[in-house]
C-alpha cells in the first residue's frame, strides 16, 4: 500500500503543475482573443496589459515568504517547548495572515505615494 503512494504522489504533482500551466496559457489566450474581438488595436492591447501589471508583486511575495518562514520557525520552537503538535499550523496561519495584512498596507501606502508624485 505504501508503494502505491510513493508512485502516485509524483505523478499527481506533475499532473497538477502541468494542468495549472496549461490553464494559465488557455485563459491568457482567451483574454487576448476577447480584446482582439472587441476591435482594440495593438497599442491599446499593450496599454491594457501594462495597466494590469502589478509593480509591487515582488514586495508582496517577499513579505509573505518572510512571514511564512517566521511562522514556521515560531511554530517549531513552540512545538519543541510544549510538546504540542498544533503550534506549527497555528503559527503558520497566524503569522502568514499578518504578512498578508502588512503587505497589503505597505503596498497601498507605496501606491498612494507614487500616485501623488
């Protein structure tokens, strides 16, 4: 029984990654087809995609990654200290949630500062 799981886990992993990639490409293609069907020219389509791009995506990813790591570390330390297993998921969710809130607040602040300048 254990050997079946060892075989199917990598297969399912690659199938999910491949399906996600194909779905992304499909919907991106559909979006571009819809813009062309609306009659937009190449310059308007380029402007549309430039407006859609998020300038602060790396800041968001960085803050969330750091808080995820902090949550994992805090959870593992608390698990070692108290011998309770619920600390790791609890700390992961709480600290990563704070990371999402902090990244949202910082990005909103930076976006308002760039709009004023």
